[in-house]
C-alpha cells in the first residue's frame, strides 16, 4: 500500500517527477506510472495503487483539468476521502473540486525550504498518518463513464439583482428582472448560462466574485441592482471578468416602468455585445418575443414566480396558482404564466396526494388551453408531457419532454423532468447522465442533487450516492427527499444505531408521515413489531393516499413482507395513480421485484409497453421473446 499515488497529465511529467522525488526524499512511499515494471498490466496495477494509496496527490494544471483520466482519478479519490489536490499552475479546477481545499504551489520549483512547500508537507504527513491508523476504506469502482468536460467557452452567472427600493415587498420585482435576464441570455447559443437555482443560491450574501466564478466555473459574472419608485425604475448592471475581477461593462438605466420590456431587451443585448458575441436573427427574435402584453400582467406574473420559487407547502403552491391564474385572466396568451401554473400542479400532485385527482384534472384543462394557444411553445410541451405521464402514456410523455428540452431556456427544469422520467422508466443510468451534465449549468440545485442521489443509489453505486449526499447537505432548499433516500441506504446497511439516527434526521423534515413511520425508528431491529405497525397503517383510512402507500411498500419490503409490499405498491400506483414511479426501482424493493405480482404491476403501469415499443429497457429489465420480459435487478 503506497503512501502517495501521484496523478498528473502526461505533459506535466517533469513537474510530477520533481514532486515524486521530493516526496521520496522525506520518506514517503510514492507510486506513479514510471514505477510500472515490464509486463505489468497498466490498468490493473494503476487501479490497485489508486484504491489502496493513503493519499492521492492530484497535480492540477491547464492540461490536467481537461484530462478525463486525471479527473476520474480525482473523483475516485474524493469518494474514498484520499484526495489531496495541488495547483501547479494557475488554472480553473473542475467545478466538483472547487470546494476541496487545494494547496497553491504554482510558484514551487523544488526548493526544499520554501515555506508553502513545508506547510504542504506537514499537512500531507498528518493526512497520511491519519489514514495509516484508520481502517481500510471500502474499495469503490472506477467511474463507468467519463465525467462531463469543463465549460470551455464563454459562460456567465447572473447573480440576483439587489433590491434598492427601500421596500422589502419589492424583492419579487428585482428577482424577476434577474430571472428574465437569465432566460434571455440562455437563448444565446454561444453562451453557457448558470441556471436560476444555482445563481439564486448566492442571494443576500456578501460575495467574493472571483470565488463565485471559480466555484461555478464561469468566465463572467453579472451583478446589479433595481430601484423601483412609483412609475420609475432604475437598473444598474455591471459585467465582471471572473478570472481577473476587471469590470468589462457597466451601465445605469433610468426609465418609466412602461418601458421595462424594451429595457430588458436592451440590457441583454448590451451584455451580448460586451462579450463580443453575435446574435443570430432567431435568437434576437426569441429575446424580444418573450413578454407579457402589459405591465399589470407582468407584475402579477413576477409575484407568482416569487411565490412558486419560495413555496414550502401545498398552501404556498395553491397561492402561486391563484396568482398565475390572475395573470392569465388578463393575458390568456402569456405562455410563461401557463408554464408556471403547470409546474405548480406537478408539485401539488406529489406533495398533496390526497387531492391528486383534482390537480390532474386541472392539468388536463391547462394542457388543452396551451395546445390551442401556443402548440409549439416549450411550456406546452411541458404541460403535455406532464399530463401524458399522469396517464401512463410514456411514449407520448417521452416525445413531449424531449421537445421541451430542446426549447426550454431553463436547463435545470428540463433536466430534472427528463431525469425524473428516465428514473421512472427504470433508465437510471440515462437519468444519471442527464443530471451529471446538468450539474455544469446548475451545480447548486438541491432538486437535481436529490434526484441524482436517488438514481445512483438505485444503480447500486452507493459510494457515489454517499458522495452526492455529502455534497448536497450544504445546498439550500428542502432536504426531505435527500434524507429519505439516505434512510433507505441506512436500512440496507443493517446498522441499527445508524438507522435510528437517520430516521430522526428524516422525521425532522418529513411533511408526509404516519404512525408506523414514526414508530419504526424504535423497532428497526424487531421485524415482527415493525410489520404490525405497517399492517395497521395499510388499513388505516387516514393513510389512503398514494404517497403513504408507497412508503408502506418500501418498509414492508425491508422487513420481509413481500405480499404487503406488493399490495401497497398496487394501491399506490394503480388504484391511486402515484406520480413518483421511480421509487419502485429502489434497492429496498429488490426482492419484491422478483415476485410475479411485480411483473403484473409493470404491465398495468404501461412500462412494459413503453420498453417494448421504444426499445429502451433500462437497467432493471430485458426482453424475453416477443411478449415477455424479466426483471434482472
């Protein structure tokens, strides 16, 4: 077992040799690829050394940040908690490693008495000694697919504009201006734009703009302020070089509120010009075309958006729905307001399952209106895909979500919906691919992270799931789903104290509970008592909704009652039309999936028909003959 595994790009070999020799000189056992002996298999020996090293020293340079091998080695080391990164020349590290403490040794040329080098050596010695005295970590697999490449073109984060109106109630207006600029810039094909969720994670914080640019891996930052008074509005904006903190462009605009739409166009196009980008004619038309028909409609829409983005309970979502309806009553052709209303009902179907039938009916009405008024708009594909998924028309939903993804300006929303669809169809690997790529544009989204965490767990990639869980713990937003799937992982471990602790973390956040879930924490090592609680809740009239039935299926499967688990699944997904079908692919239900009743469930949900007609069998099934299938995981 080497003390140090040295990871570097081939073009940095001379520097790597300097580090290897310096490490050896102070007594470290160093492995790097020049130590291979004739006849040894490169991949096998390298992988073994990487997994067993007490410290993996990654040398970041302009070349290594783009190397899929160095990135893969760094990712594995990060999962195993052996990563010790070093910057050997100024460069932008991959975004997923920006939060990892990195030694800055760009200046070091081998001087043994250099203070920064000595401080790094002292830290490295402590790290290696700690690892040497700790139990060996569970080996983790090398990533099956390469990580997405870092952004190598112009990119921007539009930070939330500050509300300078002296009235906290005008916060929605400043936020709306920021969101509209994000949406407009997202239509420029030559520019990568950080999604709204990640940009707004910095709202209200005192920021080091260079640090933000490094964390999000963007070339530019836009910040500004909004002052609204009477019928006047003042907007200031400045564009910052994310590498140097230099101001590239700045402007102040004083206008009447009636000119707000033209002003937004002007700001967006000024930013594009400052970045020396050319707008295609269709991009210019797209930026100028996304507007309400008057200021009153726009104001109601911004208030609805603010309510949706801050909603934490069903009443909040219902209030947002009323606001969107007010905007649509004044402007029935305002597609963005209809898209917001669709999102409201998608959330409500999940978080207020006792009223799911009512909300699905609303969704059908909205979809009909959207198809009549704007059949080619991305929000119409959003509505149609959501409605068809609720009817188990998976082929139709797949087509609608694919069209939406090609047109939607918010990559975070489209990625989450496509990831959710893939996860429901048992295509967890495809969901992971979509979500990992989306993380470049929306790295601080708790929604994307929770779904990625779930899908990694479903695939059995528990090391990566744990790493995503740790990464997500500091993200803003509700962590209920994150902690619930962490509970599923804890249950699989069989460690009673860990299970009880995780139960408490989950129950502190849970919005949908029942007596058995709250009582299970005390009987995790007593299956008979646990099943008594679950059987009681299965019959309890207060629990007859899709979400609670799905939860009963989960826990019944864990405690060994396959019959109860299947009955709860059927009640949840067939009788009550649950929308969160991805839960059926959780590891807790692995044994249940081998029962004949589960195959029948798949047929009743239309998933088999989707698999057969699309040819997309995913990760959990494969065809048998012309009219059968088997579950393989």
